[in-house]
C-alpha cells in the first residue's frame, strides 16, 4: 500500500471525528470508491485483482471498525463495454431466430434512462437494458405473448455501484392495470451483483444457456405446451 496511506490512521481519525460530535459509536465503517488509476496507486497490492474490493476490519479503542475500498467503474463506460462484448453474439442469435421463425416479431432492444436524483419517483439513477424481445401476436395486452432476454445494468444512486443482472422471462399483466411484471424462467448467479470485469466474463460464458432457455420457451409456446401448463 502507498506509504502515505494507512488504514489504521484513517479509521482512527474517523473515530475521532465521530466522538467530537458526541456520537456514541459502537461500530463504524468507511466505504470509499476509487477509479482504476487511483485504486492501483493507493492499493497496489490489489492491482492484479480486478474484483477490486479491499476489505480491512480493525479494532481501535475497543470499537470494531471497517475500511472498504472498491473500484469505481463509470456507468457510461460499462455500457460501452457491454455493447462491444455482448451485442455481436446477441445480434447473431436474434438473426438465427428470425430466420428460423419468420412469423414471429423478434427485436434487439437497447434502452437507457437517467433520472434526476431529486425525483420523488426515483427507482434508478441510471439504467440500461440490452437484450432480445420475441412477440407472438399483435395482442400486446395478452399474458405470455412476449418472451424477453434482458441484460440490465442499474445504478440506484450516485454512491451505489452499478449492478449487473440478466434473465429470460415472460411479460405478464400483474394487476390488469397495464403494469407489466415478469414470470422469470431463467437467471444466473450474477443476479444483482456489482459490476466488475470478471463478472462480465461470467455472463459471457453463461450467454449460451440464456439463448437455450429463450429458444426452449419459443418451442413451448408454439407447441401449445405453455398454454396447457398455464
């Protein structure tokens, strides 16, 4: 670690600040995020550990304290990486499906949204979706008429880390009010985990399983098996 940076000194100073404000501290933690260059400079022993999460518990004056530092990946940069790495196999998959099932409406979907942090209805500060939608008829209000493969990147607030998730599922009208829910048929172990390069590698490895599940649901729907099961 950089000689100018000492976890114990930092936490000791944090504890002193809290005590000066007459806060009866039982435990405390400090979580900081750093961009790649700063992370490598200040925590060089983790330079080759791209999960990039430094975790150091320590006890000072009988108070358990925790220092955490995590690599910060800017949201827009992650979106560029997802498009570059995942779009080609997704496009190839969608093209194959459209050739195999020309009567179905199959679309590649990319959607991004940013909300004001002051919005009273804030769900995600930033969100991005990449995937494939398959619609079986023009009845857009029918349950189990659209199967989606969705890869989501979501950041709840400025201090949160962008989370990566993916699923295959059917759109269902939850309360007949136009609010769609999802009947998920396949997901994986990356669900909702903070983005990191090695987790994108896991998703890339898992993509064939998502494609297989998506195709399986199309077959079930066209064969009538899905209708009978529901």
